[in-house]
């Protein structure tokens, strides 16, 4: 987005070879790599958070793990919202990803542990169904 590029002091140059589409930095791929890093760090954080969540939830419990994941996600969102340079955005994306990774691993387990035996499978399936429906709504809009 143009506003993000301006705020983060990334140059915005039209590339003649790309049929008028905007290429961050023209032929310089360093800025394109940084923008790709902004997007990918969230997924890397999710991976790390999912790996950590099992070791976290056993000693402190599922409920407290969900609270920890929410707090970590909140801190990541606050870092992104208050960022004034690209490094704060990168750290915020990574921290928010860790929070989402923790939550996406622990919440279905917590739901399954609390649900009666007859509803367990349905609740865990509905959790995944609504996540997928949310992704579909994003893609449609």
C-alpha cells in the first residue's frame, strides 16, 4: 500500500518493465524482499507459537495458555499499530504470529476438553469450519 511505503520510507517507483504496475524501489529487490518479509514473518511466528504451545500448556494449563496467547497477540498488534519504522513492524508481525500460533493450537484442545463426549468432534470441526469460512469471506471481498 502506498501509505505504508511512505510511512516506512520505502521508495515508490514506477517500473517501466512491469507494464505500469508499481514496483517498490524499481529494479532494487531489497525493498521487495523487506515487504515480503513483513508478510512472511507472521507465518513464521505462527509456526513458532504452535511449537511452543504444547510445552506451555502442560505446566500452566489450557486456560492460562489462552490468556498468554491473547496477551502476546495484543502486544504484537500494539507494536504494529505504534510502529514508526520497518523494524518495529517486523518485530510486531513476528510477536503477533507467535500469539496466533499459540491460540490456534490451544483453543481447539481446550474446546475438546470441556465439551461433552457427544459434542467433541462437532465443536472441533466447527472451529475449523469457521476459520475456513472467515478466509473465504476475506478472499471474496
